[in-house]
């Protein structure tokens, strides 16, 4: 009787461990340029589980967006000031910690947005090449 229960629990655990990672895979959506397709597909979602390296047929050049108008390495502190309310500053830092980078897929000279889980991202590279939070 105990062996039967143990085998049922083991099977249930195995099924759950196989099913859960497929749900946790982030989805990335990118627009397809007209010169990249011959079937007229407007966008492409990556990856489709299960993820296998053989599923990618073309090289994908994904880069973090660079914003040359941001010259500061500390835009949150600059916006709030040194003597500002610590709670406001801390909340801005907390948002920055959970933010994703703003990505683009580079196709020749064009840059196509690369959106992950519906979030375009808020972390960009400044003029100095440092990652900064820029909502």
C-alpha cells in the first residue's frame, strides 16, 4: 500500500516538474520587417517551448538601447536631488531594480523593438555606455 502511494506521488511530482518550467518561460515578441519575410508575418514570438537551439535558423542580434541624451550616471539621484525625501528616492530605486532593459533587434541599419512579456523595458545605456533607469 505504501509503495503504491509513493509511486503515485512520484509520478505526480515528475509531471509537475516537467509542466512548470514551460509555464515560466518568458515570451519575447518582435516585429518582422518586410524584407525579412516572404510569407507576410507581421511579428514573431520567441521562444516556443520546448526551447531547442535547432529552432533558431537565423542569427538574432539583440542590443540594449543607447540614449545619448542622458549624460548622467545617476539620473534618479539627479532628478530627486541630494536632500530629497528618502522614501521617494527609495521607491524610484526599487522600480529601477525590478525594471528590464529596453532591447532592440538590429537588422542591418534598422532597430526593431524586442518586447519581453509585454514590457518594453526602462533600462537604457547612457552617453557614457552605462546602464541607467530611464522610464
